[in-house]
């Protein structure tokens, strides 16, 4: 098996794709004409977004408010965490943890998206 995609449930798919483009420089790969499903251009493993409304129409009971404490995070790797962090915050991300060099040498920072997703911005690991 391979890990093909992750789908995050959001209130507004086009706005979410726009945010990921402005905050992280990730282009939209696909947006359904009705705007209830879209994918970011993240390489072989896709990051997708589906509207809460669509999921409920499909009979799935999904959360529609961000959790107070995250149950998962997604990570974007970059050589320049500080610049990526500034870009994300300028686009509307909320700072959770400023850039910090970890004991193993990796630099990490954390932000929360407008939909509540915790995002790690990090340098490559050894």
C-alpha cells in the first residue's frame, strides 16, 4: 500500500486553497466546479479539502469547529523556516510556536490555519 492522500474537512474549500497558496506557496491542483472539494499540488501524496457540508450530504458526521487541542498536524519542509513562518502569518496563520532549533538540529515552527489545522514548518532532517 501507499499513502495517497489526506482530506481535511473545512467550511470553505476555495478560501482554504487560497490560504494555503498565500501562506505556504502551494498551488491548487484541482477545485471541483461546485467548490466543495479541492486538492493542493503537494506532489505524489495529495493534500485535499472537502467541505463539511458535502461530508454531511454524504452521510458522514464530521466536526465543524476546530478542536481546542489538535489531534494531528501536517508539516511543510523548507530550507528557510523564518521566511516561511513570516509568509504564513502574513496570510492569516496564528503563531503557535516560533522557530526553534531542536536538539537533533532541525528547525521547527508551528502555526494554526484559519480552519484550526496545526501546521509544522520545518527544515529537512539529517
